[in-house]
C-alpha cells in the first residue's frame, strides 16, 4: 500500500471537488495509476482504492457512468469523447479505480 497524489489520479479540480461532494466514487483512466489498498487525501479526507482492474469500455454500465458523475452511459460517452477529442470504442480498455472514504486525516 502506498499514499498516492490525488492530482495524479484525479487531474482536474472539478473531479477532486466531485469526489469530496460524493458525486464521484470511481474513475476510469487509460493507464493504471494506483493499486488496491493505495490511499490518497483530498481536503483532509483519506480515500482507499478498493478495486483497480482493466475493463473493456463496452462493459461499462449506467451505474459506472453515475459513479463517475454522469447521469447515464450515453452522457458519459459524450463527455469522454469531448474531453479526449476521440470516438468511443467499445473494444478499447481502461483501468477502473474504485475508491471509498476511510477516515479524516486532519
């Protein structure tokens, strides 16, 4: 287990804010940024990575999209395409980083 920098996993401030507000509980990234059991801190709150694994984009669900702050999978796809200037490919893979709050570290 290691302490990682929250900015590496969640590079945009809006993502970190959404995590602290409870609107984001997982993120898919093109590369693996952490291992299960690693932790990070945002605004004095510690979070632990409870699952890290590679997934096919075609296997994502509405529930995955909601855990990443989108209302449904179609909205998530549109956001990813716009953010990354790409076309969604169900056969591509990304790494799921699922995390949960564990304790305050004031």
